[in-house]
C-alpha cells in the first residue's frame, strides 16, 4: 500500500527515524538504565522493538497498559508509575502473568494494593511537579507502613515533569539536580534498588536516577522538538487530505479529534496554521493547493494524539510497510 492510499486522518510513523531514535537511546541508556514509558505510544508492537533494544522493564500510566503488556508477554518488570485505589484493576494486575510493581503515595493506596494481592511497590515522591507523590520527609514512614502490610518496597520514584521542557540545557541540568536531591533524600529513608525518574527532556541530565522513564523519545513531538540538545528526530505525523480550497486558505480533514493541542498548535510545512476545529485544519497554504492534495502535520503532543487513533501506519518513504494497533489505549 502507498501512503497516499491511506484514509485520513492517518497516524504515520517514519520507520527509519523511529529505528534511529531507538538505537540512539539504547546506546546512551542501555538495558535496564531505560524503563521506557509506554504511555507515549500505547503499542505492544513498539514495546517489542524496545525489548529488542535490550530494555526489559516498562513504565505504565494505566492498568490497561500494564495488563496489555503482560498479555503480550512483555511483562518481565512492569511499573505502574501512577496511583490507583481501583480494587478490580489492582486485582487484575495482581493476577496477570507480568511481574508488576505499583506506585503508592498514601496509606490509602498502600491498603488498596495490599488488599488486592499486589506484592511490590515503589514509594512515589513529590519532587516539584504538582501531581502525585508523598513529601520526601514522609517517604520513610510510608515505606515502613508498606512493609508492615507485607508489601516489598523496591525503592522510590519521582517524576520531574515540571522541568523536562526547560529550553536551556544548563538550567535544566541544575534544576533537575536540585529536584533529585529530594528523591535521593527520600531514598535514604526508604532503601531498595530502584531510584526511578526522568523523561525525554532530562534523560541525559538526570544523573541521580538508577533508571530513566523516558517515552516520547521514540517518536517525538514538536514540544520536545524545541529542545535543541536532544538527538531524537520527529518520527510521528498525522497525514490529512485537503477537502476545500478558498482564495486565501485551504481546509484539511484533521482537527482536534485527530491531534492533541494541549502543548500548542500542531503545525504543517505546507503552510501557516490558522485554526483547528473538531474535524478541520484551516491553514494558509505556501504553494498552489488543490482539493485532494495531502499534507503532513507534526503533532504538538505525542501521547494524547496517539490515543485518539486506532492504529499507526509505519512508512518507508511512500510505502506503508506495516500497521500497528494502538492496543494499550484506555484505562
Ligand atoms: C511518571 C512519568 N515518568 C516519565 C514521564 C516521561 O515521559 P516522556 O519521556 O514522554 O516525557 C512521564 C510523562 O508524563 C511520566 O508521567
């Protein structure tokens, strides 16, 4: 099949760029130094490629991602780097054939994990992002409670998400070091082998973590594309068809339901973005444009863009070489 024959909006992966991103990361953070975050791509097929690169542990944001990886026999060491008190989902993760660890940051999440048969936890520590995580000074007490609840405490995690997109590399490095002081202090009280942190923007500057949880690096988006020190290239696109042409603008058939815009507008090299609506991109074309032409759009935020699509088409130039289901969607 040719790329032009795909129905649009079409989620496109440049297979060669993806392979290069995978290799660059595996070279810098080999094997267990990287615990790839699958929430970025939500595809067991892509997770298999990461296993082929030597990364046998995964980071997940949802129980559905955990269960899907385990079902696909990619379950050597799966970390749910997120809190849940959902008894049904915790029990399903406890029963699945993967080796599962879940993050806890409160007596409630510890009690829920223990009562549903989960065996391993990490203490999630607040390192500056206003999201989950216990205050560093309380991490040791929480670890004691987890141990008393017959849970194995494998260590700590703390995601410095407020720093991953800082444009200046030097400032990013300094602020990450400060943030990781909080995680290391908590780890001194908690113990365990794991100090899990980091993302695509900090994979090279976070020297405190024993493992990095980067996900976006494999396909990238325009938000991370703004960090000039990152060696990863754009591998993810959404192709659209021009469905209407006016004197000053053209309209393509990919809008808010095909592209996530929480990190700003997606863009196209075919012209300047005017605005997106539900199913449309209105743009000012930079060359003569006809109804039926194809344009390629660069997503601004990879994770929620991919989650809107049922499958991705891997392309090599004009040829579609494979199609991968987005089989780790939903919760
Ligand atoms: C817990 C956690 N770890 C790591 C990451 C890093 O992912 P990425 O490399 O896609 O920025 C995220 C992203 O939001 C996250 O939520």
